[in-house]
């Protein structure tokens, strides 16, 4: 049965999609069967893995409104064991259509149910908002939400609203929803600001912040334009090493809290370090 995490933060530009894409790639490199679900109308996760939204017959939009099963939407990527349910610009209008559908907050969870046994991890890249699409992502994330937090000014601004939304989803839609972890992103060790923000986030969430910090890294910004995760674009870069380490942490936490995750370590750990054997 798949472990499902949503990546969410209503503040844009915090590295949410970068984190979802690269963790997906490293999990697949470790031997896990991974499905990345792109529910952001900007479709950045889709294009980051080399797919053109204009060339696809279906997108996650079609599955959410019930036009086709989600299995018909899923596309392979260049990475073995990594597939994606792509987004499209049409998803921008989906929230209006979804309002009229019964159980609109659980449409994604329902669409994913037939696929759970075919994947080890399902990662959901949510839009930078607290609208119906993000609520669908949180309702489907039965194993937790991972929150990227940018190491810059006002990093904690908006987190209160996100935490309130998570609490409401837990009470009304997904009793198992929890914060699986916070990821500090865009960290610049040369600045006092990054160090202060990291310390502040750890003070507020002492048990939930991942040890791994994602640095500011030019290669991480370049990789999406080539349709590649950092794993293949620049496997020895600081960004790649950080995401490899973060993935090991996520695997470790998943094994600790969810016994259904297959334990492929130390093989997984070795493959992540090598940059991913096929």
C-alpha cells in the first residue's frame, strides 16, 4: 500500500515543486515505485520532468472531473520507476467545476484509491494556495504533509493559515493527516538571515524540521529547463547531495512510522549515494 505525502505551502517560490520533483527522482533511484501527482495548474512539476503539457492526451484535470480514470492519465518519465500524473493549464478552472461535485474535497483521494497497491510512494505537488486543489491534496495525503520553508524574510508568514487548514482537513476529511516534516530551502550559509530563519523555524517546530537543509544552488534552478531532476542534471552538485540526504531522511521517517514501506536499505542508501542505478 502506497505511502502518500503532499507537498504544500501557500507561499509561492519556496522550493515546493523542486523538492517534490527531486525527492521523487531519488526515491525512484532507490528502487521504489513512485508516482508524482501534479495538481498545480502551473504544471511546473510536469515540465520539470521533461513533459510538454500541450502534447498529452489527458491530465489530472480529466481524472478529477471524472472524465477518465487516473490510470489513463499517468505518463512515464525518463527515470525508471518514476511516473507522473501531469497537470495542465485547464486545471486552473477545475475548482469552479469541482464545487458542483459531491465530495469535491476527496476527488483526488478517490481517484488514487485503485492505484495504491501499484506504488510504494505517491507524492502530491500542490499549488501555492489554500484552495480546493490543495485541500484535495491534503485530504489524499493519508501519511502526512511535507512543508518546504524558504530561509528568507517572512518565512513563517502564512504558516499559521496553512496549519489551520491542515487541522480542519484532519478534523473533517483526513484523520490521519499530520505534518511529516518541514524542509528548510534556499539556505545561504553566508548570510545571517538564513541562519536566523533556520533557527527560528527549528525553535517553533523542534521535532518536525528535517536535519537536511537545501542550499541555494544554481544547478537546482537550471535543471527544470532541461526537463531533468538534479539527480541526472548535476549529480555531484550541492543541491543534488542535499536532496539525496533529504530523501534518506524521508525514507527513514517512513520506515519508522509506516511499516508498509518496503525496507530496501542499505541498498536504497547506496543507490541514492551513487546517483541512482537503473
